[in-house]
C-alpha cells in the first residue's frame, strides 16, 4: 500500500511538472504560493524540475540511491552538492535570503532557532508520520510551536564500561565511583573537561540535580528563561567542588577529550562518559565494552543532551512541495535512514529502523536506551550566550579556583542573564 501511495504521489508531481515545463522552471511572470507543508496546495508553476540538496560527505553518498529513485519515478532531477559540514549553515544563511541556495540542507537540529529567526527555513508538516519517529527526534526540531525538520539520526552520550574490569551497572554516582575504585584503574571514571570545562558531558549530572539549562513549557519546548540557578543549581555547584581538586578528585580539568579516550583504551578506568564516536577506538584496542545509562548524582534522572540530524527546507525555495514529498515519502524510510546510519553512525530517528539496528548491535541498543531519557540540545538562539560562562564556571569550581562554589554559580547565572538580555 505504501508503495502505491508513493507512486501515485510521484505521478501527480510528474503531471504538475509536465504542465509547467518545456525545458525549465518558472518565468519571471509566473507566481507561486510557496506552500511549506505537504498539506498545502502549491501552484504547478512553482516546480522547476530540479531539487538541489547540500550535504556533507557522510550524507551525500547515502542519498544518491534515493535521489535516483525519485528521479526515475517523478522525472525530477535531484542535484546533491557535497560541502563541508561546517560550511553549510553560514553559506545557507548568506544565500537563502536572496532567493539563492539549495532547496534542502542537511544539518543539526540546534541550528533551528537561528535559521527560523533568519527566516530561511520553512515549517514541515510531518502529519501522521510524526508518530513513526522517536519522540525526542521530533521534539528537537520544534520551535515556537512548529516543526522545521525531518529527522534522520540521533546521538547522545552514555556510560561506557570496560567489561574486562567490572560487571557493575551503577545507577548512582557513588556506586560508579566505588565500582571504579574497586576495579583498580588509575581513574574511578573518565569524564572529559579541560581548562574551559565541558558542560555538554557534565549536563546529565546537572540535570540529575533538577537544574536544566532552560525552562520548558507544557509541551516540552524550551523557553528563553534560565533554570540552572536556585537551590538546585547551588547543590550541583557544591557537588562539583566535592568531587573536584579540593574533594575526591574524581573530576579533573586536566582530563581532556584526547586524554580520556587514550586512558580508557589503555584500561586505566572501568568507566567513561562518552559518545558512540569513541567506541571503535576502544574495540580496536581489544576492549570488550558495554553501554549503560548515565547514573544519577543528584537523585533525579540523569538526562543527557540529545543531538538530532535532519533535513531543512529552504523558505525561499519555489520547490517546497517537491522537497516535502522527497523528504517524507522517500527519505523518511527505514532503508534510507539505515543507509545514513551505516555511513555516519547516528542511530536512525525512525523507530522501526532504530529498533532493527539495535536488535543486531548491543552498543547501539545501549546508546539508544541512554538517550530515551535525554533531552534535545536547546535550539534557542540564546544558547550561544550560555556555553562559555557555563563551562568556565564549572572548570573553576572543579579546579578549586572558585573558593565559593555557590557564589561562583550565582555570578555565572547573572552573567548569562546579562548576555541574553
């Protein structure tokens, strides 16, 4: 049935294109309604017969086959332009307002706030399809009540255990530290920080104190209101100090990402908080590892940030109907999402594809389970004013440079509020 629906939709698009094409797109005299969602009517003159997609090397190749299928069934040409991932957002922001640039870009969900504020991306109506995605993936692209992306991949951190050193599956920070010490490694746990701190890797422990970075509304959407202060924030700051240089020493600013990775691969700790990007280094070193949920330090659930990759539609594109059909009927399938997983390593956002991959890979299953309690990285533009103050303050408390953790945390909150305005 699904295949029949796709072919019928493709036939409709082909007829629309035939009505407006004799060798190109629109003329200067033609007008369109620029409908952004699949449920809106779009003038046949809006279709140029070509969809342009910007993607990096990890996404460009897996999209080739589905693009060929779309071309075969609709007669629409799909041009995939490979770009460096870091160049996609700034170049799109520069070109889209002038009516230039691609019809579709592949990017991270935390671009959403900036792209929406700039007016360069259109809402995407997932409709009933929304129920087929992992919930956090859909929530990630929600901004001010509208959805702006078609998700395809999810990633988050978790607790990675060296099974050769311990079989303990800790549910609390204290259990983890005790098991790590009993395992006999140099470090009870490896949690990367560095001189500038690392609020991303520390965030699940902060949330376990009930101190999320921003408040949320009834739907779970972020509000531009800081929520990391108050008693919960102070309790977290005191915990940082208690486990820093002046306390147990479990947290160290000397532990950078590279040092943590190498130390764990060398068997110097039974536990490390990290993401799937480091697993191959550990298995290549001969380690047997398991992936577990991050234990709680403050009594509440330790919720890591979840990053979601997906597709945005250009708000100035004349081909929004084509773009939505391509994304919802062709890209948002188990086959394509699994191919993107194989290329880039991110867990599929479609539930059926994710479950299938997890069934064959316990490492994927572990990260997926750890991410089930996670929260999307905030898409608010205000988030850009948070990171430096946040990470530096944590590092100062851990290293002992901040003699009064509570006061340092309160100063950080005030500085962020001033920066946000």
